[in-house]
C-alpha cells in the first residue's frame, strides 16, 4: 500500500510541476485552486487519491493528469476512432477468412464484405454462426 501511495505521489507532484505549482506552498496552491481542505491537499500530495470521484476528475482536468494512470499506475492504450475502426475491420476480416479456410468454402467478394460488416455490428455478430452453419450444411 505504501508503494502505491508513493507512486501516486510522484504522478500528482509531476503534474503539479508541469502546471507550474511551486514546491514551497504547494498544498496552499492546491487549496486555493480547488477549494479543498488543507488536509486533503496534503494527502493528495503524499499520494492518497481523493475519495470523491468528482474531485478526482476535477484534479485531472485542472492539472492535466491521466486519470487511468493516476488510479491504476499503468498506461492504457487509447485508440483513436480510426484505429478502432481499423482494428474492428482487421478482426472481422480475420474471422471470415479463417472460417473460409476451415470450411473450404469460398465467398464471393460481396459475401465476404457483408459477413465482415455483420461481424463489426455486435447486434448481428451472433447471427454469423447460424449463417456459416447454413452455408456448410450438407
């Protein structure tokens, strides 16, 4: 627990450094900026997380802190919308292509594209299994 507090202290203090908050009088500057108590400001500087979720968000916005990193102490890859779409399409293409290879069934380009589109649409994804069963039924 002490290790987590120490790491969170580093994250918070680095954010304060970047925001230009001086080391001397740091807690007072946080109190002035947020309206929190001096005890709360000292606790955050020493590595405690605010108990109120709204306060956590306020501090993250104010001092440009990565909320996920501050809480979990690890990075999380955040994909842009284009990256998300590319990942979804890649997953869909791989899924349909693997089925094609396993079943020895060759889809037309239109069939392939429509199955990929169904895979990307989570509401329709469950239906793909039924369609593929129908295509390979003997």
